[in-house]
């Protein structure tokens, strides 16, 4: 096969796992539940007497499904590919693959297509659902075809970017952070060029074609870009650009794969290990021990908690982390500039929910929480793959010192991701516009965001301790955070649509929330179930629902309070077992004999 034996093995073994079928059926079930929820939020129990109402409903569902699938495809294609290759590097099995007779093309495309197999299967399974929407009207076959083509080309380009970064960078956190920031920066730069230069200019035209969301919105609303009044559904330029970008990234990865791997550090360590044997025993003078002067080495003093010292003082996550933080600051500056350059007198709400400044904070906040969560989960998974976690467990470090060090280290290493969103909130208070925050609301937002940061850190550490496989830990942790954000966003859209008949659609919301609780329960209680984690899994989606409704009704203190209760209790429920049941989680005894 073109992709080599790596993809062939994955394609043969994946259908043998039960998870393969559960993912497909679960994804389709979630789409059908979302379909029912949208129907209840828009139509309810009313009798539809006009075909135009059904067609409008079909067009709305098709738009929501297409945007949701594009977002999920971009995120998980990048995440799965980057995490899969990063795990090979952490376990030092990539060196064994490089020692085989596989070509660089087979190694690069094999890992890429093997990682994208799950996303590709889910996208293929959703095609019948999109085709079924054609029966409702309001959607044409050309819209379905081009929407699926945009999604497929975009997740292929995202996967190739994750593959390039994973083979390029050595540390897992660097790989995940650069991959996520790269995808977000690409979309942000494309949208920024369109906003600054306009679609009429040559650069703005091609930037609009390069933006997958703008291309998909053009397919969903073909009349918006039509000047003749005739709907023209086509996205051939966008699809070709995404495929061309994927081909260029793949070709560059194949060419540079054996230059990047093994890393320079491994090559230098190998040379040092070989040099004594090359010189020979006879070439070393007998009096070398006497003639060589001894120099005293100055060792760094370690703090009372060595785990905290390692996370804060040393460069355990690589020397290029400053570049990642700089890219994050640039991205935050671009988003902030888009708000500043906008019309200050514009009172329109984004999607009918929040102001443009609040939307900018939400965008930066979501990216920050994902990066903080990635920092936390990789702090455990990297230790496990490098076999240094076993060394830590052999020392006299207790559970409290270990968890405290990891929490402080995650917060310290991701401090820019915490301070920048808070700085944006302070700026929103002092900007003097009509949408400026009050001091009271600023305090509520800072408290709520701090609790969410603690939840993101604890979720990452909990997943790292729970899942022994690094790829499963990273995918579960970041996937849980991402699904929470996507679920909240979709839920807010549905609540805005159902404001006039909220009581009638309550049962559909309960079903939606119940599925979220089941998914969260499965994630949190995978290995070490407890009553506190069960209560947190059941309570968090319902309290989030209550906080969203209170926010849409204009509440402030209630929103902050229920967010702190829901996510604070979940963080504590994950923290306490990791300390008290540290023996069960990691397989050693930390309790004193007395």
C-alpha cells in the first residue's frame, strides 16, 4: 500500500476493537439527539402545515451539523495525529521504526493515515445523516457534496500539520501547543486579511478561499456571495487550496523526517557513548587517573519539594516553549486588535448572545484552557513514557508533594495563558465604551475563570494518572474539554432559539444534558470510580445549563456562583482521590507504617 505497513496494520486491527463500533454508533446517536433537540427548540409540538417550514428546519440542521463536523474534524485530526507520533517519541519506539527498511514516505503517511482513520470513519458514517436531511428540503445535493468535501480537505490539512509538528518537535507539550496554535493562527490570519483588505482585493479573495469556515458558510448560504441572484454552490478553490496545503506539508515532512529524527540531543548522547570504545583500552594512559585534575562541580540546590523544583526551575518541557508563548501572545493580540479596530458604537451581539469584546475573551479563554489542560496532562504522560515516573515513585515523595508540585508546575508553565485573558478583562473595564465591565462583574469573571483554570489543570492530571496509554490520556483530557466547550456553545444557540417556548422544549434539553452527564461520567470514572466523581459528572452539566440560562436572562452573581460550584466541586473530586487513593492510581504504597 502507498501508506506502508503502519496504516495497513491499523486498518486491519481497528475493526476488531469494540470501541471502533461504539464510536461510530455513538457519533450518529449524538447527531440524532441534536436533531431532536433542534426540532424541539424551533418547532416544538406544533403541527407544521407548510413545506417551507420543514425546509427551513432542514437548512438550519444542515448548517449546525456541517459547522460542528468541521470544528470537530479540525481539532481531532490535529490532536490524534500529533499525539500518536509524540507517543512514539516519548517511548523511544520511533527510533526502532527509523531502523527498519521503511521509507520516509511510508513512515510519514502511515502514521498520518493511521491517526486520521478514526476521524475519517466518523465522517463517512455521518454522510447518510446529511443525505437524509435532503428529504426535508432546503438543502441541495451540491451543498451536501461541497460541505463534505470542505470538511474532508480541511481535516486532511489539519492532520498533515499535526504530523509535521510532531516529527519536528521533541516534547509532547510543544507538539500539542504548536499544533493547536498553528491551526487557530491559520484561521485567524485568513479572517484578518479578509477583514483588513476586503474580499475585492486579490489577497483578500484568496484569503477568503483559504478560510474553511468562510468557505463552508458560502456553501450554506450560496445567495450571500451571488451577484446575479442565481445560487451558485461551489467551493472548488477552497478544496483545492486545502488539498494543496496538505500535499505541501506532507512533502516537506517526508523530506525532513530523517533530518529531524533522531533529534540532535540523542545523536550527541550516542556519540558520547561510542567515543570511549572507539579509542580503545590501550590508548588510555595508565596514570590518567593521577594526572587528570579534578574540578568540583557546583550542583543546584533542590527545594524541599523536588517535584515543584523540577516543574518550575528546570526546562523539562524544552527550550522552545518561549516561542509557543510568543505565538500565543501574537494570537491574543490579533484577536484583541480585531475588537479594538471594530466600531465601538456597534451594539450588535455576536450570534445574539454576547458583545464582540466578550466574544474575543471567550475565544482567547477557550484556547488558553485547552493549552493549560495540555500542559497538565503531558506533565504526567511524559513522565510515564520516559519511565521517570517509576523513579519518582521509588523515592520518599508522598502523594501530597507530588500532586502539589504538578499543580504548581502546570500553573507556572502556563502563566501567560492565565494572565492574558485576565488582562483582557481588565482592559474591557477601563476602555470606557458602552460595553465596559463594572468592577463587580470583573470580580465575578476573574473568580469564575480561575475556577475553570483549576478544573482544566485537575482534569489533565486526572487523565494522566488514570490512563496508562499517553495517547488515550491526551485524547480523553483534551477531548473532554473540547466537548464541554462545543456543548456549551451549541446549547446557548438552542436556548436563544427557544426563548419564546422554553418550557415546552425542556424535555429535549434534559435529554441533551443527560447524554453529557453520561459522557463525563465515563471519562472521569474510567479507572478509579468514586461517589464524588459520580456526583460531579451528574451535577456539572445541569449546573452549567442553569448558569447559561441565568446568563442569558442577565444574571451575574448567580452565573459565577454556579460555575464555581459545578467546576470547583469537580476539581476537588478529582484532587482528593489523587491524594488519598494515590496507591490505587499509581500502584505503590505511600502510607506510613504507623
